């Protein structure tokens, strides 16, 4: 049976290059954000449909033979002159398998049926978030889930995070740093909520996302506003 990952001297299990994986995640995140921006600004889902198709295809190759993944090979171009950082192949494969499962539903919702449901939009945002966490912070959520399933097989995590250890002073927060971090997160979440739900959008995708998150009360208020606008437009036409 073929071994998944690379056999490297000194490592008990097959490994993958974390630098390459992070670069690939960064490339996919940029493409995903461009497709999302395209949906909002141009009211076209064509870019997103191509991206989701590529995403599904790429992650399928990752879980079969990672060395032939297009995004990982593109990432290798940028990091080929850096020393490899080896991580366990098993947990990476599990994480990418989760991404592939998500992509199947997104492919059906956006490409085949074009039924933009709340679940499909949520999965898109989730995948972009996971890609960002891996690219920016080397945080592999799928790898963490794999460790919860079988902790004994979890080896060679990025930065040695598999092993329990005392945090050094530079890694800890004092009370003022905690306060600043809390206020920053609160401000970002508040701005994101205001931008999505309060700022008027004129694109189909933007309106569609707002509709998915609307409560019954919001729907009623929106219908009243639409009725009022139609009535005002009718009165102007009469005069």
C-alpha cells in the first residue's frame, strides 16, 4: 500500500511541508476573497463558481496525492528556497478531507443547482476563515479535530503545538493586552455586522445574503419599507 505523505529521515511518520501548505492556503484564500468580492460588486457568481470547482478539484487531489495538488505546487514556487517545516501527514489529510466534503455541497449549491442557501453561504465563510487561519497563523482546525478523535496518532504539529508545554513570557497576555485584544475583536465584529446588515447594498448577492439572515421581524420591516418606496414612486408618476 502506497504511503501518504513523504518519508523523511528522523521522523516516525510520513510528513508534509507546512510552509508549502500555508502558501497553498494563502493562494486559495486570495482567490476565494476575489470570488466573494466579485459576487458583491458585479452581482455575478461566475468567478465563485469557477473557484468552488477548482477548490473541490484541488482538495480531492490533496487527499489522494498531495504532491500533485495545483495550489500546493503554486505555493512551492514561493517557498522552495525556505527550509521545510515538516508536519504530520495524517492530520493534514483528515483536515483536507473535511474541506473536500464542504466543497461538494458548495459545488452543488453554487454550480449545479444555484440555490444559495444560508448553509452554503456559511460554509463559504467557514472555508475562507479556515484558509486564513492556516495561512496567517499556521492554525489547522481540522488537525485539532483529528487529535480529538485519536490523540495517540497526532505527531509533528506546526510549532510543536502537539506537546504540552509552559508558555514563555512573550507568549502570555497581561491585563492591558487582554483588554486591547478584547476591544479589537469586539470592534471588528461590530463593524462586520453593521456593514453586512445596516449598509445598503445594490447587488444581487449582497441582497441575497441579507435575506438569508433576516428574522421574521426584519422581513416585515423590509416589506413595509419596500411598500413605502413603491407608494412614493407611484405618487411621483401620478403627478
